[in-house]
C-alpha cells in the first residue's frame, strides 16, 4: 500500500520552528521543558527546530497542547482554512 507523504518546504519548516521558538520565549520555557511536556525526545526536537526534519501532525498537536494552544497556531496561514464572513 502506497502512502502519500507531505514533505514540507524549508520555508514551512522555518515558519513552524520560529512559531515554536516564539511560544517558548513568550512563556519563558526551554526546549527541555517542551521535550518533556510534548513527549518528543530533546534530540529529535532540536533537529526539527533546526529544520533538519519535519514535524508530524501528531507532534505539532502535542507541542500545541503543551503550550495550551491549537495546532493551527503553529502552521503558516496558507495551510489554514479560509474563514468566511
């Protein structure tokens, strides 16, 4: 069975990493804290924040939950559904 994988562009990886870093800074939390509260190993988290690997959707959900946020807050607006008036 073939599975279609979504490969993120470098720009998208950078956007996501920047949003996560912004959340950490605003909450005065560390990557170690995030790793512990999201269940993502620190080495994996650091690799993904460096843009060397993609975050999966479940990982983004866990990161958002750790920050008491929603996953859509971590992704570029182009991936978010349009809101109709």
